[in-house]
């Protein structure tokens, strides 16, 4: 992995995500592409004082990040036009991006903030691994991560290679968690898919688990609390998990994992 894209704006959460990316990826030769998100349709509509203030803020933040990068790394500032999702897509294609690191809070292309539908657009329309960093998350070395899987589909080599590369870098323990609505035994195809995943991860520290008869939210919250999980991994192909874990609103204040944990979304 050499090229990381980080969309940023004039708010602290996006710059926290940038700092997190730099602290996690210290290898020589890493290039961090910063994409300042244009929050208004055209710069000409901005008041001159506001435009100048925005540029000054960006410059100050860039200098701070440059103090954090390791030797033989660099930061490149991009300038692209178009809607937010268009800018991100162009940045990925033009710069051979390996990973997108972004906050879970963004301004929209007009005003206000990007909601779950915008995050969903990034995940579903841009076929690139994405690390979503909660705006209050403090980066640190990881010890326990969890991969959610129902073993209902065979993972392609691209997805497993991304996963093994992450494991090789982090040297963390990987919990593979199956969320079950009943105690029914796995089907033949599920057993084969589980075996394939187990073989792909055989050189890493892994363990398989299951939680039965709980909603996805409650099952994951329970597992996160018991095993002190610090990051959640999802396969973008599993639309059911994405919808229930990331995109479905919850008013249950006990479900804190969305605000506390980063999510790594892996594409096939």
C-alpha cells in the first residue's frame, strides 16, 4: 500500500482522520493525498473574507500534518472540481489510490453535513477500501479487531489480499464473528466459504465466534464490549450487514460502537 486518499474540510473531524492515517501508516514511500472538499458549488460564490479564511485554515492544517509524516513520506494536496462523490472518484482513479481514509462527518456540497446516504455513496460507488474514522477516535496500535461474516458468499482474492495485508501490517488478533438468528448448523456452501476464509488467514492470529438470537446491533455491541474490539471490518459485498450496521439509524444510546470504532470496508 502506497497511496492513501484523505478528504478534508474546515472541521476538526476530517483532520483527525488525516492524523489517524499518518499515525497508522509509517512506511517509507507512503503518499498521502489530501482532497480539500469544496463545500460550495463554486468558489466565486464565497465571500472574499470567508474564502481567505478557508485557505488560511487549510494551510495551517497542512503544516501541522507535515510535521507528523515519517521520513521518505510526502503529502500531496489535490484540487478537483465537481460534486463531492465525483471529486473522490476522480482522485482514486487519477492517483492509483489504495485506501480512502475519511471521517464519518462531512459538510455537504451546499451546506449542512453529509449524512449516511453520502457515506453510503462512497462505499457503494467507489470500489476502493475505505477506513471510516469516528470524529472522536484517538488512533493507537490495535490489539483486537472483528470481521463480520455470515459465510454466505465466497471471497475473491482481491478482498482476502486486502484483509491479509491489513493483518500483516497491524499484527492484531482477528475475530471472525458470525451473527446468527438461530442455532441452525451451517449449510454446505457456508462451511466451504468458512474453510476458505480460515485457510486464507491461517498464518495470522484468528478465532471464530458466533452470537445467536440477537439483533445485529446488539450482537456486535455485546461482542465489542466483551472482547474489547478496537476496529470493525465489513465486506462491501455484504449489503445486509452494511445496511444494518452502518446505515440504519438507531436511537438506542447503549449502542456506542458506531461512535467509538473505526470501520474498514473491503471491496471484492
